[in-house]
């Protein structure tokens, strides 16, 4: 098991070394860090299908049908090359595309809306340095009525609360940073929370686990209850985020292994600690 841990660390370390710098004066360097923290690469790359990075086309199977992620390279025809700063910010903040059309919430704008203005601008700056790719977007394959775009404004009125996340002045800076990483950039609740029949997150049980997550996988409880992180130390959470190793010596698998590889392993140790502090502070849910 220890040999496997060192092997995994060896695989992850070269990737993590290429992460951006959240403290850099360069918006592109900051944007690369936001890009990693937000997990953009995994969702917008059809790795199994041999797709180019960020060229979209990755299928996401859900109870409502199959979504295909869009091309977010700077290609002017099929990507976001013609998007202005305002267009990009509107997509993340209010869930609307360049032409004003409401976006399906498979794109987790209900979490990204909580990002800061600077992080949104830095993310766009970084994306526009990536190679453009002319891969056309694939249409979603959704069952009625979930594929009816004209109903999305109703859904957004029910489940989208626009605006950046405000800090809690009664909490320390580390806790607020962890909350921002979990609730905004990392959008952890999108997978780790149960959803109602309309696809909205059950806010009262946020991060309490999801029996029917993406690809039909069961997603675990991230709160410190008896079926969650009750027996985990802060160090256990940090280790899981850094290298995917669980307290019992096993390793995460499936989509979480991808999250560790593409995202949480690239965070700074301070940010992984902040996530652990925030998660361990939450009250348990049934």
C-alpha cells in the first residue's frame, strides 16, 4: 500500500508543479490557479473519446438525460473566442450564454455565481491563452421536459441566487477561504448534495451526499456526521485532497480520482487546509 502511495504521488507531483499562482501579479497565472480549482479541464475535455483539451464533447449522464460539455477554447466559431468579458461573466454569474439564452445547469453556474469578479476575469484571461480548437459542440440528449430550454428561466428563478459569496465577518479568514473554495470554485455541492425531481440542490442537505450522482454513482457525505467525515482529522481531509488516499489506506476512485488529479492536488497546502477546516466545521445532516 505504501508503494502504491508513492507511485501515486509520483504521478501527481509533475501535474501539481504546473499549477498557477494565486498570489501572482499576472492575471493569467492567477487564472490558471482558478482554472484548476474550478475543475474546468475534466468537464470540458472528452479524454476517453480522444478529444483535445477544453474542446468539449464529454458526455455527462444524469437522471435527466445526457449532457455534452461545450468547447471553451478561444476558437471564434465553436468556442468562446468571440465572447467579451461581459459575456463570460454573465455565463458564470447568471447562467446565460453569449446570445442571452439560459444555460442548462449541468454547467454549475449556481456555484460559479459565487466567484469573485477578479477570479472570473482571471479565468477568462487564462482560457484565452489556450490553443483554439474548431471542434463543434454536440447537442444534449435530454428527455422531456428537461430538454425544454424555454422552461429554464423558471428553474433559475427557483434555484439561482446570483452574486459573489460574501465573507462571514464572525469567522476567521481560513474558514472563509475554505468556504469559498468549497461553495464557489470547487462547486463541491453540485455532486455531493441530493437533488429534487427538478434537479435543484436540496439546500437543507447540502454536501450531505447524493445517492444518484453523475454517471449514476453514489457520492459520499462531506459533513462530519457518522456517515461522513466524523472520524476524519484535518490531516486526513488534506491527504485525500492532495493524493487521493483515504484514512484506511485505500484510494479514491471514479470521478473523485479525476478531481484529485486535475484539481485538488494542484491547490496550495494552505487552500487544502482551508477546505478541511471548513468541512469539519459544518453540522451533520441525516
